[in-house]
C-alpha cells in the first residue's frame, strides 16, 4: 500500500496515511435496517424467521412508505449515521464519504464511484466498495439507478418488469457474472491509475468471483451466527456488526501501514 496524506498520531488513533475514505455499495454499506423503528417493530430475526416474515412485514403499504422515506433522504441519512462507514470515520478521524444506496448494481456502484472519485483532487484516498449480487442491472431511475431481478426487488414499473423478465428468460448466469466483473475490475483499474487504494467489502449475499475476491479485504457479518436473531426485518445486520467491521478495518489498515 502506498503512503501519502497525513500519517500522524492523534491520541491512540492512527491517521492512516489518508485524507479521505470513500465508500459506496448497496444496502449493506448504506445501513438498511438501522432505522427500522421508522416503519416497523425494532425486532431481530434468525435467517429462517426473516425469510418467513419478510412479505408479512413488507406489505405494499410498508414498501411504499419505506420507498418515500428513502427518496426524501430522511431514512437514508438516518441509516447512514449508524452504518459502518460512519463508525469508521469516528474511530479514525478521517473524513468519510458514503454514497451507498440500497439495491444498486455493480455497474451503478462502479459508475457512481468513478464519477465521484474523479472530482476529488490532491487528496490521498482510501476507497472501500461494497459488492452486490450478480443479478442486478444498471437502469436510470430515482434512487437506485438499478433493476433488481430477485424476488426482493420491490414493485417495479411495467417497463422494469418487462426488462427483468427478458433477462431472466434469456440471460445465463455467466452473463450476469461477466457484467459484475467488468464493472468492478474497471473500477479497480481506474483506482490504480489514479493512485487510489481500493478494496472490496463482501456480505452474505455476495456471489463468488475469483477475479474480485482477490481484492476483498473483509465481509460484514462474518462474525454473525445466522441461526441466532441477527437480522433486521429487511434481512440486514444491526449496528453491532457494522461497528465490529469498522474496528476490524481500522486494525487491518494500521497493520498494513
């Protein structure tokens, strides 16, 4: 890892050679579920219980409420305040930007990251990018700029539904994997060219890619027992696991330096 930026001690906290930490990804970086008291009971579930209760909790009325709260920015901001990038900023004293949004595709994440990173000048940057499931597509729409093909993809418009059906009926697994790898490898190449240290963060829905896993530095929730109540109503981890990831990342980068 190349050195640059501030490199100084502040109390027990190492300012780890970086001026800015940039983060992006899907809901596991955005912090979905970390403010679920805004739309449902603040309960935790086992993996099996979460799957059984999902459609009951997220009925049409609740989905519409959550969608409006996200688009308004209120819920998005509240969730991000509790997500691991916010914790990482607090424990490292490094300014952290979190541009994650739920349900984003790899292509959307890569495009947004390149656009934003290109605007940051004369700073030493650490970029931490959350991975996403293969079966998501870039598509211009408010919020996600993506189409999610899974059963948890919400309630798309007729156009989105038709596009999703076309891909489900005609595309192969390798097609989705290829667009995922091309997007993230392109982002990695951009980072290398611009002297940006970039690593990926997996989650339990991340799918296997040898090409990308080479650059994965950690996985959120890898310390969680899925047979215990460790999931929010939307199938994400509570703040405890965001915080533990942030502390692991801090330790890893201190060891690297």
